[in-house]
C-alpha cells in the first residue's frame, strides 16, 4: 500500500517534493499501486522510489529522475517520459505501450517482458538494458542505443532498425522474433551479428540484400473512413490490392469529443500513404484531424505526397474551418460521389491510381 502522505506531497507540487527529497535522502518514497494517471511530474526526483503496479498512464514525466526506481508491472501507457532518467530502473512487465521515451536514459534498466508496443524510443539509451521477453512491435528505435543490451525471446515486429545503434554488440540469451516487415522497413540494413544472434537462419541472412533491393520501399496505403462508408472503402481496398497497392483499412466510429485513438500517429507513420475518405460522416469526426496533421507533417519531413483525399459527397465544401478548409486549399480532392455508377467509379479510380503511383519515388 502506498504512503498517502508521499502521494499527496508529490501531487501537490513537484518543487516541494524535490525539496523534501533533497532534505531527506535516506527516505525511500513508497508509491506502490499509486494512481498518478495524468499527473504533471515534470522534473520530479523519483530516484529509488517504489512504484510497482502504479498507474502513471498519460502522466508527464519529462526530465524526471527515476534512476533505480522500481516500476515492475506499472502502467505507463501513453506517458511522457522524454529525456527522463530511468537508468537502472526496474520496469519488468511494465506497460509502456505508446509512451514517449525519446532521449530517455534507460541504461541498465530491467525491461524484461515489458510492453513496448508503439513506444517512441528515438535517441533513447538502452545500453546494458534487459529486453528479454519485451514486445517492441512498432516501436521507434531510430538512433536508439542498444549497446550490450540483453535480448531473448524479444519481439521486433514492424520496426526500422537501420538507424539503431549497437545492435552488433547485443547479448542474445535466446532466439527472438524479427518480422519480415522489419527486414523490409530496414531495407535489409541490420547488423548480421544481430540477426544471427536472434536465430535468423544463415541462408536467409545471405539473401537479405537481394531480397530487399527491389522492394526497399514496400508500398502500403492506409484507408481511413467512417464506418457508414464501409461499402465504398471495401470496394476501393479490393481494387487497390488488385492493382499492386498493398493497403489496410479500419472504420473509425468515434463521436465528436471522443478520445483519439492512441496509435493514430503510428498508424500514419508506418504506412507510405494515407487515403482519406471524406463524407458527411467523416468530416464530423474528431479523430480525422490528428491523422491529417500527422500526414502533412510527414510530407514536410520526407518531401513527398502522403495524404490522398477523396470525397463521396459535397459535405467537405460546406466546412470552412480547421482541417477541411486546409485540405480544400492545398489538395485536389478526387470526386467519387458517383461511385455506385460503374463507369464514373472506374474513371475516378484510374485517376487516383495514377496519382498514387506517380508519387512513388
């Protein structure tokens, strides 16, 4: 049971908490099982604290000091831990899915069996960390340092490892899962020692370069739409697949004011193109704004078209604020309003297909 006095002091004011820690360094804060969800803990000194099974989801721990802290089985889903000091922390079986750990110091941390799905580990220091049994599916490990990290039965699915540092020095205490999507997203640029240690067969390793040469950028498109437009989305999906465009889609049935799906940014980031189905239903949904912003940010970063809007009716023309107005000003929106007419649909589809393929560089 957590010390309620400690929780009250921490929630009241971080500066007062840090002052107390400085005056009483011999006291080990007891925050086991504490509910600190959504708390503002920027710069908090939590070194040596016990936080096992604590809920820190969506908390802001930017630049916090959690060195030697015990966070086993804690919930840090969507927590901001950018540049936090977690060196030597016990995060075994912790839920860090969707957390922002960019620039964080996790050297020597115990992350065994941790959920690191879709976690942002850009520039993170994971040297000597224990990643055995950890699930890193979809994580951002660009420029992360895995020097001498322990790997065993870990999952590296749908990750670009081409910019990850220290892979050749990792310790493999057992086989791990390296997804085919990871091989292609990395363009085959993964240290052979890492692949071999993870249990990838030598015959496959020898052909990685040849296998990824022509498909160095495997092409994918994510179709974003409101569930009321599923019939159109399904038809578009099937036709794109038949024309060599790999695509995935999922309906978004979120009402205005509903929470935005936590993996929206990652969904856009891991697909080459975002095909946005605009209709009277989708323009009223809040989730779409973040997808549009993410796609446009990716366009600026990579200098190529990512967002491809199509419309099923005139609704978008009647919205004069925020993202719909922006789309109208910067994009030609393909007209599928007559999509149930075979000839009209085919003409619109061919124009869309030409535009998507023309943007592939």
